[in-house]
């Protein structure tokens, strides 16, 4: 049974992982080049813009698109109804951005935000145009096609951004990158999905989907307010330069944990939904997914926390070194992120959007309060507020997973305790060994990464830590071999 589950997970996730890894890797590499051409203030202004564009993404992709993925038997009419609703929502939001642009620019003392809000308006409209085709291709697990689309869009938009930055475009280089990537990704997805909407909306039975999507969309909106709320606070209280430093630290941490989180978010819902009728199979799938995710995430976050100064110096240069302490703290917060996503997707898979909505709203409301409190202590205080929130969120999510599938927060912690112990030992060894190694930044980082990886792998296999066997089964399943 375990090998069958592992094989299914491997087949479901392989191309999705490629698509997300390709897209985020190319974008991260582009960001490295842009960080050496642009100032922290430019990235801070773009972080403010991203806060506003995220409202469209939260509702359209987080709500309407998730409803289509969760339901296995939607009709063309139902899909079209959600499509037109998404267009209407985004059009209203785009108009609001344009109207509020001058006020937002005055509030932050950044005149460039006024014309940039026109770019934000265009972005949310393009997101709405491509949301349903993207959702349908996701539900059909056509991640091979999506990987190629993402690669092309990331390369073209990245090349344009670098060229624009080199010619002195400043923050507009980042704006061009965002808009061009979204346009290419949505447009190419339309072409390959071969989906077209119909005009009929009434009598399609879309009301049930709308009920699901409204709850999930609103919860994603609250999540956006928490995740990106730091931009509003830091930008106003500490200025766009401090926001740029925090944004780069956050983006670097998110490249590590967020890549895995995005893969899990995309794969877990269809994977769990297909097993929701059998509680024992669902629980085993849930457990295996959790262990494999933490096998990757725990050592990655631990390594990032103890090498943050080297990572920032090598990737972005000495100008960005003040971001290193922020990155160390955010890496600690990132440890629990995959567990949060897996627990949340479980509730959607068992068709409990009402519970998902209540949990997310309560959880993120607490997170927003923590953000407000942490901001009083500067950007480091803001980072520590995310650590506190991540611990709270795990136990809050896990309580409901325990009630519905019998696999709660403490059982989940117990299953990854072995991984955490091995990680702690490896971190201790690396701390002791660091002064003895070659101190050239790149050599030191590579040496610590190699030593840490070897020690972690050896310790895990020798001690037979849970997670390593599940990873082996996933690999074997992907290769089509019997375990």
C-alpha cells in the first residue's frame, strides 16, 4: 500500500516540481542580477506594488481556481461562470487601483507608485484571463506543458528586466518583469489548454462552486494580508530601503521553503481529493507527504539559518549584508511552512471549505496582530513575529487534522522528531567546524553545504529516521520500479 501511494505521489508531483522549480529558479537567478543593478529602495517599492497585486491573485487563483481543482466533475458552463466572475472581480479591483494610485503614492512619499498602479491594474486583469485555463491544466496534471510555458515566460521576462535595469529603468525593470511574465504565462496557457468560455451563467449549478470559492478565496485574502502585510508596515514605518532589505531576505527564504510549499499546494489537493473516500489511505498519504516534505525542508532551513551571511554576500553583494540577520530568523519561521500547507489542503480535500475558511481567518488574524506587535521592534522584530506565528499555526491546523483524520499536530511532530534531532546535531558540528574551514565566502559555503549534506544523509540512514524510507519509495515509484 505504501509503495502504491508513493508511486502515485511521485507521478502526480514530478512534473509539477519541475514546473515550479524551473520558474522560481529562473526568477531567482534573474533577481540576483537585478540586485546588483538596482537599489534596495527599488525592491522596496516593488514589494509595495506586490502587496496590491496580490489581492487579485488571492481571490481569482486562490478562490475560483481552487474550486475548479477540488471538484472533479465540473462542466464547461460552471467553469465559464467562475471565469466571468473572476473577470468582473478583477475589473473592479483594477479600477480601484487606478483611482487610489495618487493617494497611495502620497501616503508613502513615492510618486512613482501612481503610474505603477496602472501596471498593477493590468496585472490583475491578466491573472483573471488565465486563471481558469491554469486551474484546468492543474487538475488534469498537465505539468509537463506548464513547465515549458513557465520556463519560456521566466526567461523572456527576466531577460527584458535585466536589459531594462542595465539601461537605467530602475524599479520599472521589476514592473516589466512582472507584467511580461504574467502575460506570457496566461497567454500560452490559453493556447495549450484549448479551453474557451461560454456565455451562459444562469442555471449552471455554479452556486455550489461559488460558495466553496468565496470561503477559500477570502481565506487566501487574509493569508495575503498576513504574508505581504509587512510591506505596508515596513514601507511606512521604516522606509522603502529597509523594506527592500526585508523583501530580499524574505524572497531568499521563500525560494527555499516556498518552492517546496508551492509544489505541495498544487499537488496535495488533487492527490488528497482522489483518496478522500478511504480514510486510512488518505491518512497514510498525508503522513508520507508530510515526512518527505520535512526531509527536504528541515535541513534546507537549518542550513540557510547558519549560512545567511554567506548566502547574502555571495548572491547579492556587500550592499545587502544587513539582510543576513533577517534571513536567519525567517529561515526558522520557514521550518513549519510545508506542514501548514499540507494540513490546509487536507481540509479542502475532504470538502470542508467552511472549516478551512474559519481556521485560516482565525489563524491569520492572530498573525496580523503579531505583525503589528513585531513591527514595534523593527524589521528583526517583524521577522520574529513570523517565527511565533508559524509555531502557533502548526498546532492550530494540526488540531483539526487530528479530529478529522486522526493525525494531529503532536503525532506529526513525533514523526519528524528524528529528522529534527539529526538536523540539530549537524548544525552543532557545522558551528564548531566553521572557524577551521577555508574562509573564502564561496568555498566556505560550499564546504559547509557538502559536510552538512553528508552528515545529515548518513545520520538519517544509519538511524533509520522516518522520511528517508518514504523518499526512497517516491524515487522508486517515479522510476516505475516495484519497492
